[in-house]
C-alpha cells in the first residue's frame, strides 16, 4: 500500500500573533498610502485642508479632505476613503495569508470599514477597543472563508479612484488657511474678517468674485493696507489675503462664501466654509 501525504494546514495563530500580523499589514498600507498622498500633495491635488467637509477641522488627510461642493466633491471624498480602505485590506490580507489557511478579503474589508482600519484616519475615542474587535472578527469570521478580489479589475478600480481624486483636487485647489476678525467702533456693528487663502495647485489662480449673504464687500489685501478691488491673482502654492466687510450681527460659525475663480483656463466656482472664532456663535 502507498500513502498519500497531504500538505500540512498552517497552524492558526493566537490573539497576539493575529494582532501583530494585522499591525504589520497596517504599516505596509501606511507606507503605500503615504507615498500616494505625498505625490498628490506635491501635485497640489490633496492635502490637510483644515476647513474641509462641514467646516470643522479635519484630523486626517483621507478623512473627507475636500470641501462639500456637490456630487463631484462627494465622489472625490468617497474615492479617497475607498482607496485607503482597499489598500489596507490587501496589505493586511497579504500578511494574514502567511499564517492562516484561508482569508476572505471581502469580509476583511467589511471589518476594517466598521472598525476604522485605514491608516491616517484617527479617532480620539475607541481606537484600542475597535482594534480588539477587528482582531476578534478576523479570527472568528474573516479566516473562515477564502476570497480574493480579481487583481486586474482591482488595479483598474484603484487607478479610477486616483483619477477621480486628482480631477477634483486639480480644479478645486483654493483652501482657507486662516480667518480672523477685527472690529470698528462700536465693536458689535461692523466686523471685518481677514481671510487668508491658499492656492494648493502649481498653476496661477485668479479670484474674480467672492459672494455670500454675510458680507457686503470683498477686497484684495489686508485691512490696514489700501485694499484693492478684485480680481486677485494668487501664484501656484502661494497665499493671499482678502478683506471682507461683514453685515451687522454676522455669526462666526456658519459663513459660506461662493468664490468664482479662473484656473488652468477654466472659470470655476467653489465654496469656502469659514469659521471665525472672534465672532459670536449662533
């Protein structure tokens, strides 16, 4: 009689080993994403825009980095997070396959989605607990099935996500760098907001008009200078100041201005969501 030798099934590691494998995969994902974000930052299409999203400071480069501006910005924001989630899933699955017999990338992506797994997205609360939940879910659910995303469609999807991010960021490169208020006498009547804008692109931008319900006039320059009428030209990677004369009683936590600007031969509109700490909250 002859015997058939079957390949040995890899021994499933314990809690600490699983956590270590997931951490190694997270580090690999962070290196890949860090390189992509650095390239995007150098190209001027993505960065840490402190006034992105709903107007509150963001805490990570891939946590809704773009200002809400309709479907295009929403698609770009979702693409940033989807890219980070996909890269992290593949990196961690690659580490787990060295010790587990089966790994489901689909199930792992679901776990990372609900436990905040992608690098550069941080949370002040619950991070250690969520990581423990992720380790438990990997051992109890992820490694109970074997599934790999088809590689060529996965690569094509990643390229499409990068192009979506770049297309929006390239043409919406106007960011708010800071906002502060000065006051005429009496203090409550006519505040003036100094708005410092940053052109994140590498091309020159021309600000043609700034309009909103909270102020009556927008001029180029600082309040103590002889401010001039728009348009205002901002060089690539440069900053410039605007002086906004506010309406009486303007709130400082919900100012939304529409900016018309010209960039790369295109006339575009973009929102500026501004929080002015010196003005009262509504």
